[in-house]
C-alpha cells in the first residue's frame, strides 16, 4: 500500500485550510488506510489542526475524514466553494482550439472520436502491475478494431505509474498522454469527446463540460475492499454513464445509450457551483477569514 497521505504542515498560523485535489468518489481514509497506524496517525494530526476544508458540495462533508477511528476528534468546517482549478474548464468548455491543437499534434482526423482513458491506481503495487498488464493486453486486442468506428484512445495512467511512452507507441490508434508528457490534464479534458474511467474523481471535474462519461469498473468488488467508494455504480445519478466490461465494448456503444443518463442532474449532485467563479469565492473566503468576517460570509457569487 502506498503511504501517500503524509501531510507536512506549517504551524506558524492558527488556521489550516485544506484544498483537496479531487472529490466525490472515494472513502477517505480508505479501508486499507484505516489498518495502517502510521497513516491513521497522520489523518488524526490533520483532522486536529485543519480548521476549514474547501470542497465542491455538502455531499463531500458526509464522507471525508469520516470514519470510526476519527469520531472522537472535532470535524473541520466544510466550505463548498468549488475548486479554483475547475474555473478553467468552465470558462473554456466551448473553446475548440484545444481540440484542434491536439488533433494536429497527434496527426488525427478532425472527425475522429477521441476517448480519454484515465484509470486510477489500486494502492497496492502488485495490483497496479496486474491492472496495467491487463490494460496493455486489451490495447493489443483492440488497436486494429478502433478505426472501424473512427475511435482514437488517449491513455493517461495515474501519475504513480512510470513512463509508458515506448510501450504505447507500438499502437496506431492509442496514444500515451501521461503526466510526464502532459502535466495539466485540463486541455485533454477539453479536447476529448468521451472520458473513460473507473473510480477516479476526474469524472466529477469532467461533468462540468457536460460531455459523456463511460465507466470501466472491471475490479469493482476488489477495489471496494481495498479503498471503498462513496458512490454507487448502480446509481445513474452518481455514475452517469454506461458501464462496460471490456474496452472492446467501446466499439459497440451508440449515442442512444448515453441518453439514459441526465448529466445536468449529476452535475447538480456533485457541484454546488458551476459558474467558473470558484477562485473568487475562495479568495473572498480567505480575505474574510483574515479580517474576522468568515462566519458572516455567504460565499455566493
């Protein structure tokens, strides 16, 4: 298990404000983390000194830092102000220059259907290796089939995964867009037509673009045991997209299946704000905090 929750805090201030990198999908702490004394010690320290947590929606306060091992500690105040980084998505969601640039860079056809595949990591090295090998095997099987439907796949593994440029370069219709090549995933989200993921919170950000999501939760039971989820794959509001059992299923998807999901209802479930002004709200919150006016703020635009 990766010991990645190792916060480093400066205690020069009386207030610690936490801005998480992703919201809406996973238990935090995760199931395996609760069994690790070192990690849980870090979570306890974090909960003891965190005053405010900036999140997307009131839903986030229902699971984050919420487990029996932490119940004896005071819970931080959750501020559903939205993530500043997502303002970029909202403000550019109709900007076609990102797609045109990517098409030119990868030598794609303008009418290609671009699928961005973003699986998350499994928190156990052997499982990560097993999952990656399975994905690469599927890539080998489907690469020659993708042109029949005008499909191109962009593969962005979790940033814990090492460079796969050489491995992916052998395919004609699958392209490596890992974090060591594309540091910022947002232009990729703006460029693609569909997002494929399993349990990554990236789909929550992607919903702001109102574009289709496809879920590939091939090891759902195992992942539930290892990490634990706060969303259900049986609930179309929480996982608003078709569930496939193999990447080859992408070839057989049609537009009708996506009409079974109401993306706007899902956006409203995960996001309190969709206006692209989260940066201003967070800035106002910080200024009000410094001036002692936090409790009086409404944090609305």
